[in-house]
C-alpha cells in the first residue's frame, strides 16, 4: 500500500479526481481515503499546513496503515533562479531551515539523531526521474527546505538557498521525511512550483495553486504506474 500526504484540500482534490474511493477512515480529525489506482491501493490524507500537522499525520498514517512507500506531493515556492512557475522539483533530500540549535555548536538545520538533511529513497527518485524524462517534463532535482513560514522575502530565500543549497521551500516535506526516516519507510517528496520568490509570489501562489496541484498530481499518477509492490 502507498501512502500519499497532501497539505491542502486543493492538492488532494487534484489527485483524487476520477479515482474510486473504496473506504474512508476517520482518525481523530483526519480523514483517510483508501482508493484503487490500477492494481494498487493508495491511502490519501490531507494533513493541514505546517510541520507539526504534517509530522502528526505521518505518524498516524504509519501507525494505522500498512504502508510500503510514502509520498508527499503538492506545491512549493521556488528559490532558485533556474525555476519557473509550474516546474516540478523532485527532492533528493530535505532540510528544516528553521531548526536552530546553533547555540550548542551545531550547524543551522542540524537535528540530533537525524542530521542536517534527510535523503529520499533512491528507488523512488530513479523511477520519478525516468518518468519525467519519458513525459518530457521540466523537472529539477535538489534540496527542498521546509519551515513554518511562507517564504516571500528575497533576503531570506537567498540565505536558505546559499546555506542549504536548497532550490525550493515549503512547510511540510522535511517533517514528513523525518518521521518516515525514523520509521524506516521509503519516501519521496515532489513539488510543483506555484510561485517564485522575488516576484509578487503571494498573488502568483493564489493564481497557480490549482494548476500546480494538477501538474504534480498527474506526474505522481505516472510514477505510481511504475512502482513494484
């Protein structure tokens, strides 16, 4: 079974369209949708925005469902000058740019027993990269940085880009990665760029949220076709 976590309803709705829902499960305030996709069963859930919501949802999902692979998909802000709106980013690793225990002589982003960055699963990265090539999609691989802030400030985005070599920012992926890593669940984070810092990215985000969500949803469906369970 494959688990897929979305931060927002727009992201989930873009994926679940035209899929058959077999069951729904409510755990606390979270609704999990079991759906059929070709020969695979998927569990979809909307976590809510932010690292705590995402981490909590990930642990509940892992504790209650037999998950073989875990995906987090949705939108992100581009902080690399090479990215444009609607480009897709495949994370090779994730960092929490707002995690700071530098007072204890650790680098910015360092998390005890985890490290600075958490690498995504190589098998899932390989499939995603091959699918992107077949579809002729404009895809970049790199570091995605997560933090509990919507990054719209150019100075902040430049710092994150230089410090972590990150190419995109969002608010959930790295916390999902941390929980999956600690639970030994292979995972991958994929994001479609809905806005680029340095432009009027609040307006761009609102305009392209649904379109970006559809782009990454379609990409993920093609990836899922190639995964062996």
